[in-house]
C-alpha cells in the first residue's frame, strides 16, 4: 500500500483516509502508509470535530466551511457513513478552484453505499465487499488490493492518450487530403487523388491506424504527470501545433510535387491528362508520397505532449510495428 500511495501522490492524486478507528490509530496507520508525513501541516480530525467545523449555529452544513477544511484534511477518524458522504459531496461541490474536483471512493460495507454512489468513481471490494457496496460502485476490485486502483488510473490515462493520438493523426490526414483533393480538382482537370485511392487512404488511416495507436501499452511514465482538468479540451495546444505543423509540411511537399514534380523526375505532367484518365506516373508519385508521409506521421502521432524522441518505446508495441510495416509493404 505505501508504494501505491506514493505513486498516487506523484500522479497528482490526493489520498485521504476516512475510518471508524480512533484518531491515534488512524494517524499511526496514515503515517505508516505515507498519507501523512512528519512536519507537514495537514489535518487529522474526528467525526465530531469535523461536524462542528462544517456546521453553523443552526446545525446546517455550509459549503464555505467545508472548503476551509478539505484541502488540508488527510485523516477523518471516528467517522460515520454520513460523514464520509458529506466529505465526498463537499469536495465535489467545492468552489476552491475553477476546475471541479474529481473524487474516487473505496468501500466495502453497506454503509459505504451513499458515498460510493455520490463519488465520480466508486471502487468496491470484490472479496470483502457487500452486495450493496458492489451495486453502488462503478468498479469492483476483484483482488481487494489498493494497487489495482493505481493500475486503473494508469490504464485510464492510457485510453485518454490513445484517443488523443488518433485524433491528432486523423485530423492531420483529413486536413491534407481535403485540401489536396479540393485544390487539385479546382486548378487541374481532375483530382490528384482518385476515389479508389481515397478509399485505400481511409482504410489504412482510419481502421489500421486506430488499431495501431490504440494498442499502445501503458507505462509508469503516465503516473508522473498531473491529472487532466475535467473540462480540458481533448485537443491540447501542443496537439494543435503538431496538427497544423505536420499538415503545413505535408501540403508544401505534396503541392511541390503536384505542380513541379515532373521537372524533378523528368516525367510527363499528369495535370494535362484527360478527365477520368488512368493515374499517370506523375500522380502516382504524388499519391505514394502522400501515403508514406502519413505512415511517418503515424509515428509522430505516438507523442502528444511535445516529446522529442518519437521512436521511444516503439518496439514495445508489436501491433503498431506490424501495421506500419505491413502498410508500407502493401503500398
């Protein structure tokens, strides 16, 4: 458990302990697990003290009072199930920061049901947990191990990154393909990318690319960064720079080949070919260059946070390597 809690803290996750034990026992366990550290200014409260601090003279719970307590609260001892639910609701409804807090709760008893239901993510114990707790939860830990929560966080971030990678790659392909097809059709007699070629591009860039990028295995490095904001756009600024940068580069290369390629390779121009004529040698070079740039862009799309080395860990994903190599050979 201590190692798992350290990983959570490095990942930007605050771990709090809510227990029915007395405060001395709770403090000792929290210190041993790494929730509390000597010299830190964090709160350890009992249920009675917690309720006294969050309620006004009429006994009503005030959100402003909760907001003064929960950021520093690490241990809540001698607490009731109602206290646990109140704490979860208070953190979710908090106005301390602009971003709404995302709360996960673990529990195994029937009394934990309301808190598990209220939380954004409820983890119930699969072995020791009651049916009520399992029904109220979102995820069941079949091994009753806190380490499994860390794995769930890692896999969750990996799924998020996989979606972002595919979006970055797909938007780049679509921007370039649409501009090339539209501009080419307007300036020349026929589109440089034929219908069958576009179908092939859609096959390798939609189906196969999604499979390649979605099978990237999770790594420990995913736990070294802070969580994404709840309302953060799926396409970040870095991703947008990558999309526009790669699209601009590809358009420059494709248009250079389209309008001056015959001079570089000493071949007949495909721009003067009759309408609906078979693909010329010139346009074949343009098409092959376009597809090969997408294959290399697929490698670039593996990194979405501005990393320099896009080849890092590439051989850890055999499916990715197989798809890229297979597409290259078929092309």
